[in-house]
């Protein structure tokens, strides 16, 4: 029996067209697999050669306008994969992992003014700095800061089931940010951006916090450095994310400068290992830039577990104090999970925080951005 392989790309739905999961949709874009490249990771004994082969094989397919399906495995890259045609798909199976090049460039770079690109089902992993000390700018870069690209609301870009990690298997890795969006009209669905709070032990290495775990090394200052999880630039309006998690970065976890953004469910945990300069610099779990006038966020949870220093963050969420009539937030809470320090308030200095008598793990809530206690 012969099987005809197809890549079925769901059509976006808008307004009242969306009403739950749709497993059969006559509007699906059904693509012949002859226009799809099925990638397999190179497995020679030389990682440098593997990185060149992985990049060249996948990039050749992208340059030919093909969609790419990544079979399970780890793909070190020598250069960024560049997506430059409308409606291209990069789909990973079985947590296919792209490891960033050592030259400081992202795993994936989507060109500006390219509509309808889908990136789904992949993990992006930071690499160690290059020979000249280049630190990865971001793991995924959508658009360019020098090109105005509001996007196409009827043919949006999509990030679905995308996971980013800085550290875990190794600790001598770093990045400036995990995902940076310069283009507008991008939809995110289930994004987890993680700076490792623990890493694998080396040979004969003993755990540094055996009372927490004897199986891993707990990350400490200077390891797995990454400043921000998600950056949405001012030139990126109409970005919508359903299910966003950002954890343990060393500065603002989310920095959102684009207007008309939407987030539905946000989970955040501050880093365990920072000192009080984290609080002194005013870093937040969720920050809207000074020119943002319209933004909606629902279900934001921001947690602290300051293991190494007594860090007292002034507030979890920050947004502009003026011209903010279009900013709406619903159901925001903080939790002190364990150890020292605290998050003193919830939004812009308002809302309750833990006291010396607060029970560990007790949530402190606000029903909206004005922060009346709920």
C-alpha cells in the first residue's frame, strides 16, 4: 500500500470564526510533500562539520522555497537559518533542537516583510561564546530593527510550541535575549523561555546544593547568562501570545515596547541567584515600554525564590504611568515560593506583598491593573 505524504497547515481564524479545536478544516493548506524537506541531523564525530552540514542542507531547502520538517535530534548550526519566503513552515518533531551558531547570530532569522511564516514544535538552545567572545544576540529573531514591518493581520506569522533554553546540558552558554520580535502581527501559542536554574554535573563533580538535589548543579551568578526572555520592539504592533512562560533571566523577564499587544496566561519566576542589584536596577517580571498606550494581559503569575541573596523587588509588573487608558490587565498575582527576599507589590507599586508572617506559597492577588485587592 502506498501512502501520500502531506503537510497540512491550519488556516488562521479570526473574530467569531474561532470556537475551539478544529481537527478538520476545509480551509487547510494541504501541501505536497515533494515541496517539503525532511531534515536529519548530521552525526559525524566532528561537531564543527556537523554544524556546517546541518546549516547548508536546511538552508538550501529554505532557499528553494521549501518547507522544512526537522526529524528528532540535535542540530548544531554554523550559521543562522534564514527564512525569506511567504508562508514557509519550519516544523520540528520530537523536540528537534537547533543549537545556536558560535558567531553570535540566532538559530532562526525570519526576514522582514515576510508574511505567514510558521515556526512550530522546536527547541532552540544557546551555545558557548565564539572564539572572539561573541555572545548570541537572540535565539530567534523575527524581522530587523532597521525595517518597519507592521505585519499582515490577515496572514500573521505564528510561533507555536517553541521552547528556548540557555543552559541545562551545559553551563558555559549565554545570550542577550531568547526571542526578539521586530515585526508585527505575530501570534504565539505555548512559548517557554528558560534560563537554566540547574545544569548537569560534570564528571566527578558534586552537587553545590545537595540539600536541593544531588543530581544537578544549581546555577549560580555568572553561569547561563541571559538578560531578557522576550523582547517585543516598538515596531512590532499586534503581537498576541496565548501561553507564555519566561524564567530566571538576569534583567527584565519580558520587555514589551510594541503597541496593541495581547497576552493570555503568563507564568514567570525570577532568578534564584541574583544579588540585590537586581532590585536596585528596578527589573520587573513584565514591563511595558514608556510609549505603549494599548496592551491587554490576562492571568499573570510572577514568583520569587531568591536563594542566594535577600533581594526585595519593588513590584512585579510595570507599565507607563501616563497615557495608559488603553492598558488593561486582569487577574495578576505574585507568590513567594521559598527562601529570602520578596516581591513587595504587584503592579506599579500597588497591591499587597508578603510580610514576615506570610505563609510560604501564599498568592497575593489583584483583580486588575488598578490593583484593588481580590
